[in-house]
C-alpha cells in the first residue's frame, strides 16, 4: 500500500505500456507429411520429441528438432487440401514444409488458402524444384529421394533456431545430394535452387538456400520487421497520446526509425529510412518506410593476374 503522505503530496497516474507483439510464430514450422498406414489425418499436433512425431508419420521432420527447434507442428495428410485446416487452427506458424513424399502432381493441387508465409518442398527433380522455388515465398530444395527430405528439414531447423537471421552459408549438412561437380553446381545456382554440394575435403555443405530467388532470410525479416514496426507504433501512441503536430510526428518517426536501425546494426539490412508526416486526413499520419532486400553472399568471382606488377 502506498504511503498516504506521498499520495497527498503528489498523486501519480501510472500508465502501463502496451506489451510488444509476439514474433514467436515466425520461427514455428508446420510439417505436412504422409500419415502412417491407417493413421489419422487432418489434425495439427505439436511435437517436442522424435517419438511423438513417429507416432504420426514415418517422415523425417524430427530432424528439425535435432537441428535446434524446440518443437514442430505435424499435419498428416493424404493430399494437400490445407485451406480449411489452416483457417480453423489456432496454432500460428510462418513456415510450411511439404515432405518429399508428396509428388509434383500433388503439390500442384496445393490449396493453402490465405497463408502468406514460406512453403518449402524437397524433390529429386531439378526442373520441379526450380518451378516450385519461383513462386511467392517458396523454397525449392533439391535432394535425393533416398534422403527423405532430411537436408531440407536440417537447413530450416538451423536457420529458425539461430539467435538472429543468418542465411546458413556453407553449414555442414547431414547428407549429400549427388551434386559433386562444378557444372552441376552451376546449374543449380543459376536456377536459384537450394541444394547441398559434396566436396572431397569439406564433405556435404549447404551451397545455396534461397526463397524465390532471394536470400532465404528475406521473407522472415520482412515479416518480423513489419510486426515490430506496427507494435512500436501502437506502443508509442497508446503510451504518449500524441497530439496531431509536426513535433509529435517527428518523435513517432524517431521511435520507428529505432526499430529499423536495430536491423542495420545487426547487419541484416544495409540501411533503412522511416518518414512520418501529417496529412489532411483526420487521425492519420503518412509513413514512408524504405527497406532494402536482405542479401546473402554465396560466391566470389575473382580474377588473378600472374607475373610481375
């Protein structure tokens, strides 16, 4: 209980700030897999152990746990008609990984409703991996069927369990994908297909990890940054109750710019600019946010001149 004299001298109205929006779902994964024989379908289950996953499917999505994720959502399905299930669930995730047991024909029938996150698929066909990887936020991951999509699961698990957004350049991978020549690797790179390259000295390495010809972290950074900017705007307005003035617009601009600057300081973005200005519309300010696309350095093209200089 507060002291009565203190309350008498100075009565204080305390305002609790609006909490930051949760970004945890951005690192959550839904694995769409084939069910066990006579197994149930259509229910999303959160699994934290390999045995829980194996009770639902023979798919290797337990590799996501081994790569560092604390849990995964598992959805056994005989087809890829997901729209109603995704709309009805209260579970949130930004990545859907379609197991390689689903064929290209089945993938072409995918109905994901309004899902706007990343969808990865593993396949042993370069053209199919390329075609899938060229859509929306898709990831086409080339891998041998015998590997059972384990390389895809491992790459996503390492990225999503990391403390910050890294593109996972050349991390060691659990299995080779039959790519061991420079000509094969060049073709994969030209088509922006995610793949593993096997080297005699360095073994199996992730040679490219991309989402629709962009750095793999790009859709995740955009999603997280958008959410943090929205959250910061809500926190600032609810706490400060600003007036509709140029000075207040400038202070809001500074608050939002601080969010962007955090990504620049981490090296995720090279730069970013927020501009907040007044408009003639009641209750609304205009914000302009210019953010470059995150990029990843995978290769170096070098020229060496021999002889005296």
